[in-house]
C-alpha cells in the first residue's frame, strides 16, 4: 500500500517536472530573445532611455533610443512604438524608419520598444504565439510577440486600484503596468511611471516639437483606424488624414483626445510639455475577441471568417472584406501618416521642420512587403547592429 | 522592495503545497492538484514567467 | 472554420463528461478537458503540438495574483477565527440583536458584504466570515439550506459591490473606459438586493429556538478576547488599503496579498491564544485546494480555448445575436459564462458586448454595472460553481446541491431583472455615474 503511494507520487512528480520544464522553457527563451536591429544610414547616435532618467538604470525597462540627426538644424520629432507590445505594427514601422530613414533637416528620435518589459512578456490566457516571422529577401526575420502590459517579473505587485499621477483618477489595477496609462510619470514612481517620465524628459530637454505614439486597435473598438489628437494637435492631424486619403487612397479619421481620461500619451504629453502629441491606431483583427484561433498567420494577414460575418452585420468600426487587414497595410499606414504629420508640421512651422527621406510609403509597403525594408544582420557591419 | 515580499509569500505558499503533497497518503486527485497549483508558483519564484 | 472549432469544443465537452463519469473531481475534469482541447486543436495545428505544454503553463499564470490573494486572505481569517475573534463578534451580534431580527439580519449582511467589496471576490467573504455568519443565521432559526442560499447570494453581491469589482475592472481595462463612477450604480442595487435577499430568505423563523438556547449553542470565546484584539488586525488591513488611497504618491503599493499578510501577522500577535501559524497555514491551504486548483485550471482552459478558437466562437455567437434577443439572453449567457470561465468570462463575452452596446448608445459604465450584477450568479453554476460550493461548505449543508440552488430562485430572479433593466435603461441612469464622481 505504502509502496503504491510512492509510485503514484513519483509518477505525478515526473509529470509535474515535464509540464513545468517543457512549458516553462519556451517562456524563458522568449524573455531572453533579442531582435537585431541594423542601424541605417541616417542613425547618428544610439542612447538609452535611462540617459534621461536615472530611475531606469539597470532595469529591463531601459530601452534603446535611436537618434537620426540632419545636417541642417530644424525641429525634433519623437516616434514611440510598442507602447503596447502586442500591437507590433508600430514597432515594424519604427524599425523600417531606423533601418532606412535619412534626415535632411532637424532630428528624428525613435524608440522602437517603448515598453521593453512588455515586449519580453506574454499574455496569459490569450494564447498568442511567442514569436512571429516576417519574410525578407535574405530569409525570415523573427520578432518577439509581447503583451500589452509590462511583466510582473519587473513590476510586482499591482495595486488594488491604480491611482493616476498627478490627477488621482482611479484606473484599473492592471493599468499600473500599461505605459499608455502611466503618463506623464514620475522619476521615482512605479517602474512604468519612470519609463513615461523619461520620455517626457526627452521631450522637455530636447525641446521636441512632435511626438507620435504608434498603436494597433481591434476592429470592434470604436477608436480604431484613426489619429487621436488633443485640441492643439487637431489641425495637423486633420490635414494629415485628409492628405493621405487624397494622395495615397487610405482612410484614417481624427479622434479628439478626451480631456477627462487621464494617463494617455495623447492627453498628458500635450498637457505637460510643449510637444504636440499624436497617437496612431491601425486595425489589428488579431486582438479582437470573436475570432478563430490566435495563429501567427492570422496575426500577419488579419483574415478571419467570424469578423467577416460580423462586418456584414455592421458590427465592426472599419471596412472589412475577404482580404482581411494585412500587416503590410497596417505598417504602411503608420509610415505614411507619420511622414505626413511631419510634413504638415513643417509647412506650418518651417524653421522647426523635420525633413526625412528614405521611408517607404503605404503603396510601397503594400506592394513590396514589410520585410523588403529590413537589412540582413549577417551582412551588416558589427558596429551597426543593436540588440533590443 | 515590496516585490521581495511577494517572492517570500510565493515561496511560503509553495512550501505549504509541497508539505501537503508529501503528507497526502490516499487521495491521488489531491496530490495531482497540489502539483498543478505549484506550476505557476515555482516558475514565478524561478523568475521564468 | 466554425465546424472545425465546433469539433474541438465538442471534444472538450466530451472529455469533461467522460472524466466526470469516471467520478473524477471538477478540477481534474476541467484540466483533462483543457488537455483534450489542446490535443484536438493540435491535430489541425491550432496550436502546434510543440506549443501545447507552453500554453498550459502560460495559462496557469492567468490568475496567479488571485491565488495569492485567496491564500493570504484565508490564512488571515483562519487566524482571526482560531483566536476566537469571529465567534466573539457573532456572539455579540446575536446577544444584542436576537430580538431585533431585521437589524440582526442586516448587520450580518453587512458583515458578509465588506470583505468581498474590498477584495472583489465573494469567496473571500465566505472564507473570511462565512462560517461564523452561517452559525449566527442558524441560531436565528434559519434552516441550513436557506443559510447557504443567503450566503451565496450576498457573497455574490459583495463581489459586485464597490470599491473593487473585478469584472468591471477587467471590462474597463479592456474597453479603455476609466474605472470611475461605479460607486452608486453598483452600491445602490447591491444594498437593495442584499436587503431583499436576507429578508426574503431569513425573516421567517423555522426552527424553534429561544435566546438562551441560541447563546448556549455558540462556541466559547477565550476569556482574554476583547474588541481591541478583534479590531487591530482589521485596522491594519483597512489602514493599509486606505493609506494608499489617501497618499497614493507617498505610500508604497503593497497589493492585497501583502496587506492580508501584514494583517495576519497583526492578528497572530494580538491573539489571546497561542496559534501555530505553520500548521494552521498548512491546513488552510488543504481546505483551499479545490478553489486554488480551479483558478489555475480555469486559466489553462481559457488559454487553450483562445489558442484553438473556441473562445472566439463563443464570443462570436453572443455578439451575432439580434439586440432584443441578445439582451434577454444575457439572463442565461452571463451566468453560464461565469460558471465555465469565472473571471475570464468578463473578457470573452463582456468586452465585445460592451463595445457593441456602447456604439449603439448605451451608457457603458451603467451597462457594465448591470452586467456585473449577473456574473456572480454564475458562481453557483457548474462546472466551477466556486461560490456555490463554498456557501454549501461553510454552512455545513449536506443535502442536494440543486435543492440549495433552487432555494435561491427569488433573489436570483430579481437580481437578473434589475441587472437587465440597468443595461436597457443605462442611458437614463447615467446620473448615478455623475453623482458618484
């Protein structure tokens, strides 16, 4: 009898170890997987976010900041992507800019993994793939699929309710790890508040004119396929949306940033710095709830039969057909809109212009694919490769 | 620094689960459940996830 | 695609039914159902076989913090209970209010409401104060089945009660609506429905007891027990919760598990009786095991359901229903989704539902409040039936589970009607949100 108990226990322990080790290994590796970024011809300096706020030094929340300076003096623009690391189109657009953009005038500052901890986190319960691959001319480039929120390994525990600084608005406990709720942040606050504070410091110290925060949003979410802008950015946002519609043939409407909802980049950046903030949303069907399996293919092509059926019942906020909403369209929109916002700003304030070339537009990316703008790290100069 | 307490709480809980698992003599289902609950705790303590 | 996903869903249901038929526990059956669903999905490579273990392990993290809250809160309450504190309070309530039945019932209702309102979990209410309140209700001459029914409904309401309502928090976080303005839209219905429940189920005295007999039936309290000894641990708890609310930028974020741990230490220090904290904690974890295992397994189940598309199919089915039918069907869909997924239901069904209702002119905050009155009802439904099982456990009711569930029908019906009316008239009730802020 005694013997039997021990045999059962041994079997159970072996099963437990197998489950834990085999299941845990993938998660362990994802957190440690680095994406090589090949700094393009325009990159003049690469610094760390902690250079602007000591509180990030030595933490996993510290992240690379790519600086592209033009020969001529002008304005400054900050591009942030992976604020939500499960909306990867922003990061892909930012990497295309880092690897290809050349700045003629002014300065472009790009943070491709803004919530770095979240990019090394996964979303329990949501069954995402751990990675996704983009086809390039030289093979496949692999990226981590992150989470909306920072990892509890880096910021734990959550409060029972998150109290926004400085407005004291009550937000959901989980938003304490969401870098689009912790703006404008504080130097010694929660780790994610230190991340947004450091970005605010970039904007204040470098006198940044324009900040673009790039996201993706569900097709069933009313605030999708749009530019969110506060009062002071509205004119530029509207002009940018109208111009891309007329010249490049894709839609993106303008949503005013609500005054009463705190912690968001498009609200707080404008309220706490001279910078004009813009938040870009492109539809990412993968994040919708009523969809089929959460596969890598679906993440990239955005095709889903359930969403198609719901679109016919007019329950989506974007047009949706058999072609889905592929990553090329999403990344293309982000690149075009970002460049158009810079152009509209240059037209209004010529001495603070940021002039950029080399960034492909919507039609180019839809035609050539996202991967054709990434350079082979194996062939690049070692000093040009950054792991992020 | 509060985070350290959370690893201590998790470890305390893990020890209780293991202790109960060892003491359990008859109920095979309970043995299995102790180990199932242990999965996320152990991986958190090891800072895997 | 829906055919393929439907088959996987069928496989999961079959696996669950087979496991139950083999007389396995709910938790193990759910685990086997998750594994079967994963294997079923892997046959069509959604997800691939190589990812199966990863999905199970990753899913087990979904509610890790809830596990810590449950464990620390229960150990805290076990110490209070062991030290005689709980009996002390219930004894006082019965002594002072035995002949004022309505007041006694209302006080006991408030006692159940508080822990759940603060933590967002009705199970905490039951684990913390369930047993002594059940005893007090019994002494007031209420039969066990009705005691269990009162505990179940009021504990469910406590989870919905402000300030912490986890369903509403999951929904607001997922729909980008601020978690503000819920105090009145949740507080008023919870108090009214709670009062209705305790009066309907508790006002009639069935067993013939006298005051003396009632008092004699109560367990003895250690002689050195006093109000201070009972209050200090709770003051530590409420103090640490309130300190962050009052000084959010100076007081560190402690989180519920640490707040409960500190209160537990305080309770241990002021206990008039020596308590062996290790054996007490060990026994508490043993008692909690089914609950903890359910939480872990539900996370796994949720992850497998999403990776295979089953979760999406269910969500799709809800969203594609025509509006009037949809609103009527909420009476069934919401509790059943809770019974299967617990808190995961708020994300699966709730988020797309709120987006949809919001887009056609419903007031999101009031609609969320209405929905979160319906979810706790599902905590009495299988397969999980978390709160139902706990209610039965702490009230020591031994007969059929279904008989117990049937006796909740009147409050159940009223809560359903109130919740659905709140959703339908959400735009007109918008003033409740304004007054809360």
